[in-house]
């Protein structure tokens, strides 16, 4: 008898009110292959669920998903049960999932087809960037406005307000910066690092003022803000290659550490309520050249911990957090871009492929998730199409949305999305809003 260990993974995806809900309901060791077993499933009342067999990892390899074996809905008491046979020969594959009229399936729509005529347009923004502000850094504020800082040769700051569709001047940084990264702190100010200077600064959108901060940080490839709910301490965490810098907002002290497994190309997210940064994927120093490792750095303890592995290891992927879950898209996998959309459970340490992009892409593309459960992806780099930087597509969990192409071409094209999936695109000197 084949005694390979098997895990049964239960995942429910749905919409609760105006927020997306993704929750691992239950996980348990199965038996030897060829056996049958009864499973009792507990979770939120009336939740949709889908069950997957996954091969349990016995070495540092990502577990492989196979075809889902059952799906359904929990009863009003949040319970159900079923009997499953453990498969003899698991076949690794990706399965796209989502909620659609009570059945789990993924849908997706392309917002700007590579060929063909678009049926609708995005909204051109009223206002222009200041001189020299080509390729600014875009940062979404909690109130759904967007801050545009710096550019190729500019220290300017502009704010886009979607309520009146206007881009207005909003002060200036203490110096010109490009390229640079930014993150919104808990008090609503914007931490900025990078460019031609080593010192960071902070911008206050309430007063349109900037001030220089003490200390020095190298040019980052990414920046996130982390707050410890226990101590109220806050850090701006920047990273480049395999090095991570944690900047203490209160003291200006910089702590440096190295990622245990990667040498760059990771995506980084912050799980709400936890004083740690989760790094996903990236490049390695050996073969294969990319990895699916997921590791977390705890700012309170200064220690790293291994969380698990993505199904597809890639470098240059992007990620957003949804509660304790992380959605990732794209990236470079060995010899080309990948089109995989993956969901990683930071609590269980497991991942599954939940969809595919129409255009495989890597680099600094952007992601946003709407309250209706629509995942928007825009920008990046790809070999599949020279138009990739302005191609926007949607992976829809609960339905579809109107087409909104970006009708502009530029060497400098980038996107940013706010926390409800509304986007801003800067294409050269033109700006477009995706409501």
C-alpha cells in the first residue's frame, strides 16, 4: 500500500457584506492512499467550501494541489460531513476557484485586450503633472486620494482626489527623488525613502508639508509600514536584494537584517494586527533561480520564521493581504513570466493556485481588490506583449465589471490601487482613473 501522507485542505471564499472573505476552515491529516475516511467540517454558518487533496511536503518543496474532490455549503449550524477516498496517484494541477451562484469557479475579464476594440474608456484626470515629474511614485491614502511624489527630475507633490477628478499641487518634498518608495503610516502621513539622497522624509497630506528625518537608508525596491499593537511602536520597512532595513519612526534608529532564503525580487505585505512583514517568493543564489518560500520578519523580536511555500516560486511577483491571507500575481519563473494567481494562508502555511492572468507579467505591476471581490492587476513587464505596461485585467470572484482600457502609451506607465480596488494610472504626462 502506498503510504504517502496526504493533507485535506478546506478553503472557503465568499463575500460578507462589503468585504471579501477568504478563510481556511479546516485542515487535517488524511490516511494512506487507497483508504476512505469520513470528514467533519466546521466553519461559519452557510459558508461555501471546496476541498482539495494536497501532497504533504516532506522537504522544503511547495505542496502540490490536485483537482478539488468536493464542494458545497455548510448548514445553518456551520456543519457538514462527507466521505472521501484518498487518491492513489495525486496529479499536481492548479484549480481556479471562486463563488458564483453557489458554485465554485473562477471568471476573469480583460480590461484592455491585446487585439480588438475596447468598448469603454477609463476617466481622464483633470490636471497635469508639474514639469520634471514624469514617473512619480504613487501612494494611495486611506481616504481614497492618491499622492504623487517626485519624478525623473522633480521634488513636487500632487494629490489626486477622485471625488472631483482633479490633480492639484500639494507642496513639495525636501529634495528631488527618483526612483523612490513610500508607505502610509498609521497617523496618515507618508514615509518616503530613496532617490538621490540617503535620508528619509515624511509628508503630511493634511498640511501639505514635508520634513527631513534623521538616519540613512539605501535605495529600496519596496517599502511597507508596520505597527506593533502591543507597544504602539511603528517602523517603515524597506528592502533591496536580500537586505531588509527597519526604520524606527519614533527614534530614527535603523535595524538591518537579511532574508534567510532569497537574494531579491520578493513581494512584501503586512498582516493587520501583527508586528511582522511577510516576504513571498524571490530570487535565489542557486538552482532553481526562483523560489516560492514565504518567510516573516518580526519587528518586535527581530527574528525570522518560515511560514511555508507558494505553489509557483517566482521573482518580481506582487501581493496584497486579505486578513490572514495573501493574494499574489505574476512574477518571473525561471525563463519567463508566470500567469499564476495564488492564495497563501499565513496561518496554515499553505498555498493554492486560484486563477490565471490572461497576460503573464512580472516587475512592479499593481494589484487592488474591490468590495465585490474583483482583483485588478495592471502594469508590469512581459514578453508576451509590448503593451503589457498599460494592460489591465480583472480576476473576478463574484462577477464581472465594465471594460476600462488605458488609452495611452508611454515609456513610463504605472498603476496604484487603493484599499477598495480603485486605481490611478500615470502614463507619461497623462493620468487616468479607474473607478
